């Protein structure tokens, strides 16, 4: 079993321009942010499974879905652009940080997709 995933404090999320949706299980949470162009970025984490799923939507249509396991930390914070998500992976020879910036639009950087 993977070590428990470190996730943001719910009080800090409440102070940001994001929607927080609790999952059916208390260790699953989804955070949703909307870019100025209407794109919707969702990041869902499962603390027990140490997994993260990122979904990019336009209205109700899914455009992109990225799923990662063996995650160690998720960060959500306000940035000069808007909202910033980080999800850090550490598993054997694999490592890196999935980053998502939500502001005028949604910008995704995933080092695993570059390989």
C-alpha cells in the first residue's frame, strides 16, 4: 500500500476561488476551478490510494484526463495568474510534478507526457 498522500488544508482551500467537493469517502476530495475562458480544471485526490486525477472540461465535455498513482503531495494555492495545482509523483525511477495553472486559460505541464 502506498504511503498516505499529503494534501491541502481545507481551511486554506475555503479562502480561495475554488469549489471543494467531498467524495463519498472522507479521504477523497475534488477541487474545481474555472478559467476566464470557461475551461474547468478539476483535481481529485485519494489520500489512502495516494492517487490523483486531473480532468479538463469545457461545459460538460471532458477534454483531457490524466491519472497518476504513487503521489506524495498535492498543493493548491493562489498565484499571480489565478489558481495553481501541483501534484508530485515519486515512485522508483519515476518522478516529477504535474502542474496546472488556471487563470485566463488552463495550462498543464506534465513531465511524464514529455517522455
